[in-house]
């Protein structure tokens, strides 16, 4: 009887193992650092490389099925280097890419090479028509966020034609009316966009520090629910999660205090970088400290909502700072940016051992 029970337990564990999601490699780069990934409705894969170090080649690239990369939308767009005049037809320092429900590619150019400040007031949000591979619209951020800002992630509400971006240097959310071109920085003084100063951001038993002290990342990742009703967001270097009903973000009549009062504090969950929701209302996020990916069901739930996380997988060898996400054809795509191994966070010497990667796992 004992042997039968042991056999059944072994069989069940093997079955669970066989059914658990597996990380599949999509693209790898052993030299140049990736942060963002976007996938079009036709399955075209785009990545971006931030201009954070001198080891830099392209800002935005399309990944071919053979693993090759092609600068996007053109090679000249990817040729700017420090010290050169700023051109509207060149990327400066791209932080993220995103494909919206209308299959448009959005590019966030933080224009802050090496995160030393915006050059030439060139920070902007750019929309590219994927049918023509042409830049369709540009939304300058001069006067919306300052020269010390760092624009980070973007999500687009295609029902109301509104884009939401995070500013991760000082904290805040930029709301862009895509029809009028008008933009506003909101929640800049709200606690929800600031990393909890009491939180110690530890990875592998060591606090993440640079030459200025403990690393602090303010509002960073964000996700829109499929009905565009809720925007989820959080500072990176703590484990708190927040959301707000987007109707409040679109209401310019609310005072900063009134708007901040509309934010829902969802408690402590994970120190994720990016986030994304699927069409069923599941929220997906990573944990840079625990090398883990989570699913959070019920992101569409009305208040009060207390999220619970389900472990999708843990991989200490591959999930080296899960950074940005995209969903296509039942797969969750993600990048690994190895930020904890950057030289600036390790006394001037890189500790990275593996490639920067785009990975995917089946979620449907």
C-alpha cells in the first residue's frame, strides 16, 4: 500500500512538472543590453536597447525569425551618439516599446543617455505605423517632465485614445490625450509613485547600491486591464502595488490631492519591473529579487480588491531581472536585463554571466 501511494505521488509530481510552463528562448544578445519587448498582431518581435553604457549599438530593432536584428524603423534612426546634435529623426535613449490593441508600435525615448539627464529636450513618445513602418505621431515631453526625468514604460487605451507613461526618476504618471496631443504629469507628489524608503532592496543577500548609495527606482512598471478601466502601477524598488480607475486619470478637473485619494493601495506583492494583463484580466509580473514570475487573477475586480499571486515558475539561471512583457498567441514574452549585474551597481565591474534574453512561456 505504501509503495502504491509513493508511486501515485511520484506520478502526480511528474504530471504537475510536465504541465508547468517552460521558458522558451526567443532571442539572445550576449553584448548589448535589452530592456523592452513588443510583439505585433502578426508576430513581429521588437526589442529596445537603452543607451546606458558605451557598449551600445541600436536603440530599437526588429528581431528576425532567424534571430537576426535589424535597426528600426531605419538604420539612420539608430545612429545618434553622445556629443552629436540632437535630431528628431534619431533615437537618443529608448527605454521601452509597446504594441497597442490597434497594432501600433509605441516607443518611449527617455532621451537620457547613461541616465545623466535629458539632452536637447528630446524626450518623447513616438507612434509608428507597423503597416508602413513610418513614424506617424510624435508627442514631445518638453515642459511636461523636467530635464532630470526618466520616462520609463507606456500603455495605451485605444478606446479613449489616451496613453499613460511612468516617470521613474522623481515619480509620476504622464497622461497623454492622443487626439489633441495635450499631456499632463499627475500624481507626482503622491506616495504611490515613490519607492518606500523603509524598504531594503536586496538581491542575493546584497542591497542594490550604486555610487550614490541604495538604488531607488520610483514609478516604473504599469499595466492596463483589457477593458482599460484600471491602470496598475508601482515603484520598482519596493514590493507595493497600486491601481487607479482610469476615469480619474482622465479627469483634469481633479486636484492633485483628490486624484491621489482615488488610488487603491493593493498591499505588498512583489518587486516587479514591468507588468501586463491578458484579455481575461490576469495580471502578470515578475520578482527581480526572487527570480520568479507570478500570475495575479482578478485584475478586473471592483474595489476592495486584495490580490493574491500564483507562482508560474522560478528560475535563478534565466530570470535575471525580468524587465518588460508582451503577450502574443497565448504566450507571455519577457526580457531579462540583468540590471543587478551592471557595473554601476557592482563597484564598477559587471558581474553578468549569461546573455540578455527575450524568453516566452505558454500561458493559455
